[in-house]
């Protein structure tokens, strides 16, 4: 009885395997993925069958592409969708239903580019600014500001729940050193993150109109090391995570800590308040229009996708 059941399961999963391409994947001809750092590449393995390659993609919720040739299967995360280019010799398989990332903006900083690959809100006004290698050693794939900043165009960016994520490396502790300050005007509708405050700690403030909501932490980021920082707001609840671990949270007396307005002064590294420009390195800057869960944040820290 048990053996019969086992055989049935094997046959059933085999049949499912044969159908897997038609049901769950689309074949993309003449396309390749032209980047292969750990934010893009999940894994590569040898296998005899394409269906085992495609099945491999199902092990990861964030796997979106598979490339199978010459008995080699390469799996790519959803981050690869921003690095597709033409190649008449190649074909790719893409999951039929792509993940809805809920990205408002994503500045990956690659090959000396400050493009927002999700919504074309490209950075400009770079000041005391240079491209540097990222945490994987890719050249011109992160940026350094030394008493400097970069600016994002006017836009709404934040209207309800949101998440900000970034890789950051501090080169000095400056008082009220901004990672980000996006706002409508001074004292109005700021979303503001400082990587080092009066006692070197990280903090996260917002203004809904001119009403300020404050979340402080006691966490100090060591200098000269890359850290993954995350700031979330869900209704009244604000949270700060470092390397995927919650370090501070607070429930504010408001239904929403931001309002949906067109923000005109949007900076990385700079403030409208009389605070110094930042001295730090930044990479992989993202804004989502939802609160990422603790486990999504931990996954993004560990494997660059969730
Ligand atoms: C296929 O793989 C084999 C061994 O892994 C290698 O020797 C051969 O060059 C590959 N062929 C192509 C076309 O990539
Ligand atoms: C990779 O693809 C992107 C998006 O299509 C394109 O902008 C970029 O120039 C390509 N890079 C290379 C090296 O082919
Ligand atoms: C750029 O850096 C120099 C040297 O630190 C500083 O004097 C200058 O004020 C900075 N420029 C801006 C626009 O902040
Ligand atoms: C965060 O993780 C990086 C490795 O990815 C490590 O170098 C760094 O020290 C960590 N930071 C903290 C505050 O634990
Ligand atoms: C948030 O903070 C409170 C105490 O201030 C704590 O009890 C709670 O576990 C924290 N964590 C989360 C995920 O909300």
C-alpha cells in the first residue's frame, strides 16, 4: 500500500514536471541577462532536463528567470528584470506571473548610472560626488558623497505605508547626517533618515504636513563597513532594521505618519535644515509603497531578493 502510494506520487510529480513550462513559464527568444552579481544570480547547477531547471526556480519565491543550455541551469532573481538585453543566440524562461515588487523607486547604481529603473526618477545635481566600487567589487556601482549629495526629481514617493532600504557605509560621524530627506518644503512633509545623530545613532522622522513623528534608536553603525538599513511605516507604526534585524519601533498617535503630496526637495545626503551634507557611501536605494515584513527584510539582507 505504502509503495503504491509512493509510486503514484512520483508519477504525479513527473507529469506535473512535464507541464511546468506551459503552465508557469513564458519563453523569451533573443534575450539574455547581462549582469551576474549576487543581486541577480541565484544559483547555477548541472542537470539533464529543462523541466528540472524550471522546477528549481520554484524553490525560490523570488526566482523569476531560468536559462537552460548545454545541461547548465542558471536561475535569476526578479532583480534581473532590469538587466535584460538582446542576444539572437539566447532564450530565457520567465515566470508567467511576475512578483509585484511594489517599488516606487529603485536606484541600483550600476556602471556609473543614477537611473531609477522602476519609475525614471533619475538622480541629478550630484555634488561632491564620485562613483566607487560596490560591496561585490563591481566598479562604478555605488556612490560616495564627501560633504555632498544627490537629488531626486519632484514627486510624491510616499503616500501611505512605505519602506526605504539602502546599503550604506559611513566615512565619518556627522551630526544629523542624512541618508535621505524628501519633503515639500522646510517643516513640511519630510521623510527623513539620519545615519548618525547627536550621539551617533540612527534615527527616522517623518512629517505629516507640519506634524512631526519621531523614531530614535540607540544603534550606532560602525564606520567604513557596508550595512543594510531599512525604515518602514505601516499606518502609525514606524520601524528601523539594521542588517535585517529590528532595532527600534514605535506606534505614533496618528493614523498615517505621511500624507500624499508632491515633494519638491528630495535629497540623498542633504537637508533643508542647517545640517551638514553627508560623508558616506550609498548603494541599492529603494522605496516601496508597502511595509516589507521582517522576514522579507531579512531575506533581502541575506540574498538580495525575497
Ligand atoms: C558544454 O559543456 C561542456 C562541459 O561542461 C563544455 O566542454 C562545452 O564547451 C560546452 N559547450 C558549449 C557550447 O558551451
Ligand atoms: C544591459 O541591458 C540594459 C537594459 O536593456 C542596457 O541598458 C545595457 O546597456 C546592457 N548592458 C550591456 C553590457 O549589454
Ligand atoms: C563640497 O566639498 C567642499 C570641501 O569639503 C566644501 O567646502 C563645499 O562646501 C562642498 N560643496 C557643497 C555644495 O556642499
Ligand atoms: C552588517 O552586515 C555586514 C555584512 O554583510 C557586516 O560587515 C556588518 O558589520 C554588519 N553590521 C552590523 C551593524 O552588524
Ligand atoms: C516593538 O516594540 C515593542 C516595545 O516597544 C515590543 O514589545 C515589540 O515586540 C516590538 N516589535 C515589533 C515587531 O513590533
